[in-house]
C-alpha cells in the first residue's frame, strides 16, 4: 500500500517467516509524494531506551483503562 496525506506515524512491520510474529520496526516520519513509494521511516531500535524510559516514567491517571 502506498502512503499519502494523513499516514505519518503509520507503522512498518516485518514478519518473521518462521514464527509468523509481526515486529514493529519503524514509523513513517516523512512522505515525499503520494503514490510514488518514496517514504522515510524512523528505525525504532535507535529509540528503545527513550521509549522504555518514557513508558516507565508515565504515571497517567488513565493507566488502568
């Protein structure tokens, strides 16, 4: 599927062919032109510590939802 307006933040996943487990590996951070397949994704492995620290430090009142 091609990306377009409104797709920023969309996930990119890889499927392990042996286990059929889906792994989130990036999010769409820039779209150059609709229907041309030119996109830029942010690799999540570079931000795992920040993601983990942010989640650990989150004391949201909605945490029990």
